[in-house]
């Protein structure tokens, strides 16, 4: 089994804004049509931990069914040590077997996706 791993720079190269706008239009339309299952995010903040973890799952129905999970840690003190406060990944899994397909940099996807939804 192979898992595709995409870094921030690879996401930026492979997901141009114009294409992401079209992808987000389709994704939001699929959600409105009931072709997606997207429960509320779950945030875990352990007492005395330096950060939190948030998990955002989703499922797309159909012939090419897929599970997705965005998991991020937010550490407010990270900028003081030269690191991004948000760290995380987007995981994709086959909808028919659950096999992992990809692990992608969440910060890059989030930045492009957020702007694309506005577009």
C-alpha cells in the first residue's frame, strides 16, 4: 500500500487558486445536496497542556467514496520559537476499505481553501 505525502510547497504547486475555487464550489454544492457527511469538529484541550488538538472529519458518499480528516494542533507559544502556531495534516482514506491514501500539509490546504471559498 502506498500513501501519498504532500508537503506545503507541493500543495502550493499542485493546488492553484483557480482550480481550488472550482473544487470548493463542487465540495460545497455536494454538501448542500447531502452527498457529504460532516459532523462538527472536536477540540481536545487537556488541562495544563501547551496546546490543543482539533479534529474535523468528513465523508463523501458515492462510487468514489472517501473519508477525510483534518487534524491540527494549535500551540499559541510556537511563534516565540520560530514555528507556526498551527501544525497539522489532512488525511484521506478509501471509503470502501479504509486504507490510507494521502497525508497532506494542513496549513497549505487551509490557506488556499479559505481564500478559494471567498472567491
